[in-house]
C-alpha cells in the first residue's frame, strides 16, 4: 500500500527560492512512489491550520517544504493532538533560509530526505512544549531569551530584507545598546530561582539555529533532555572577540558559559519578554518548558 504524505510548501521561504524549486523536488518524491497531497501557504500561520485539518482527516505523514518557520508551523499543527492521537512522521525538504534542524542529522538536506523517503528510514525525535500565560506552543529547535531574541526583533522590524547581512546589522545595533537582564527561572524544580543577569539563556533540542550558529553543541534531539545554555554578562569587546565561536560551538568552553541537561524549566518573569522560538520572534510571558521524549518520528 502506498504511503500518503501531506506536503506543506511555503513559496516565500528562502526569499522565494522555495517557490521556484518546490515543484521539481516534489516531482522527484512522487517518482519514488509516494502519494502526495500538496498544500501551499500564502500567509503566516496558515501551515498550522492546514496540518491540523489534515491530521484530523487521518494524515500521519507530513513533509515540510520550506525553512525553519515552515517546520515550526507544522509542529504546532500536529500538537497537542498528536500526544494522544496517532504518532506523526515528518520529513524536511529544506528550501528556506535557515534550515537548522535537519543539520543535526545531515548536511545533505533535500538529497538526504529523498533517500530516507525511498528507504523508509526514520528515528524518534523529542519535542519541547512551552507553556505561557496565553497558551502553549511546541518546537523542535530552540527557544532563547535575551540578546538573540532582541536581535531577532530588531532584524524583523528593520533589517529583514538584507538577509544574513541584516542579521549582522542587528547584532551590532543591539551591541551598541547592550543590556544584561535577569530572567528568573529554575531547573527541574530547584529550590531557588536563578535571578542572575545574563547575556542570553537558550533551551535547545538541537544543536543549530539560524542555519549556521551552533548555540548548543551538546544537544541531541533524541536523548529526552533539554540542553540549557547560559552565557553570563560580557563586555562589548568580549562579545565581539567571542562572536565567531557561536558558529563552531566553541563558546560553550568560555568561562562565562555554562550548560546542563534538564527535563523541565519553570519561569517567573513577571510579564512578557522577547522569545526567539525556531526563528520566530514572539512576545510571551513564559511559565514552563518541558520535554516530550520521542513524541514524533522524523525521516532521517
């Protein structure tokens, strides 16, 4: 019996690159014997709606054709229903800008996923749930508070049209107004809240973010742990000197960095803050992060 997949294409991903390449890539998938139903998005959050409806119609196999934002929307269409419903499988055909998550498994992108589809190979993967004052969201990659989230907000509002160069503009603009803020939190029910100021806090399921940055080099999306990374306050010059290490994961060895695995993180923020979640910038009053071990299967 032919396996049915529901493919969601974000034509705008990768600055329109996805819209140009998606048909050819999906044709290769069909030639491998898969039965595809394809939906194309035209606005933010539409992928979430399409996937939620497809899941309720009985689809359990999905393809994300786009970038990190497309995958994020698909995950939030699957969950929370997939916790108690049939287990979903998702494959990534990365034609967007960041394409971070799949890099934990391969650098070959589309070719790797097409081979996995042909061979039927996959593995279980964790999902992280973030509960906040207005509800909950789910993600595969990471959530960050502090400097990365503030840079992301600035880039989206002023520099997004410049692509990767716009991100550099955002970093240097925020650096000129560098702040070290406290985000009260505690790991795995610790007795005391951590109220120390920080450059950033990151809560990761996978190693990469933004396509090339390796914020959490020890993260493993299959191990049942949230990788917690904290970078303590640092001077502007110190940040500039160490900035390249964020792309190699070497920053984790800096004296001001620390990391640990956790199952649950509670927050006491006192109100909404900027949160970077799988490439999206949200303004949330975070309350709880928790791991959902092996909550879905990925083609890998």
